[in-house]
């Protein structure tokens, strides 16, 4: 199992749990978290249940605006 910086992945039999792990920033989403989440979902593909949760007091505050990528003409989403 891979090690991640912004999420946690735990498996227990057929159940996988992915925890967004930036509680100091209310788990706000970054480009790095997006890449790690895609990888963790692929890693958990053999599970029958996938639980997605957030560490601390908030699930996810949305995109971390300090991590946005600015291009000529506006803001480019990390999802593009």
C-alpha cells in the first residue's frame, strides 16, 4: 500500500476507508490531494465498500484557494 501526505487509506477485508487528512485546513482540497485520491481509489478497487471521510471537525471545506492555478484569463480548475 502506498503512503500519502494528504490522505489516509485503510483497508479491512472488503472495506476501504479513505480519510482526507488536512484537519488544520478543514480538509480543503489541493492538487496533491486530488492526485493522491485518484491513486487511492485505484488501490482500493478490489474493495466492496469505500468510505470517504474527513479528519477533524469538517469533511471538506472545498478547494484550497491558496493552491489554485492561475492562468492568463482567469483561474484554471485542478479538475481540468
